C-alpha cells in the first residue's frame, strides 16, 4: 500500500492498483462489497479474453481504485453518500445539484488514483 496521505484524514493508505492490493483494502473498508468485487473482476477477465484486450481489466482496476479512494477518505465518502441520497429527492433542483456533486466526487477520486 502507498504511504501517501495528501487528502487530509484517510482511514488507510492508498493501495497499489493490483487486484490483490485492492481486495485487501476493500476487505478493511467495505467487506460487504467483496462478492461484488469478485463478480465484476470475473466479468472483466471474461471480457478481456473474449475481446483479446486488457482494457476491461484496466477499467475494472480503475473503477475499484476510485471506489476505494472514496471509501478510505471519510470526507469524500460523506459527500458521496449525501449526493447519492439526494439523487432521489422529489425536488428537481436538489436532484440536479446532487448529480453535480456526485460527478465532482467521482472525478476527484479518479484524479487522485490516476496521479
């Protein structure tokens, strides 16, 4: 796992972008999602073989690195949870703002894991 801590309080260091490191991080942060991770990993590897391309595996790694980035940073996780909840608001303006915030959270997490 990386020892970088450049985003304030972090629950764990940023993991390396390998399946084993991501799985270990998820086991700490959100063990209830391990089955989902395995299922999507299996799907990515199946597509990689079918397509004769590593792009499905690379996409899988980035998606899980992004989700783990959100989970390991309490402030980012709280923003994600709030925005996700507000997406269902009956007020279209609230839902629209929530969509913008959710996009901002996902973009911030992706930027961090690509750095």
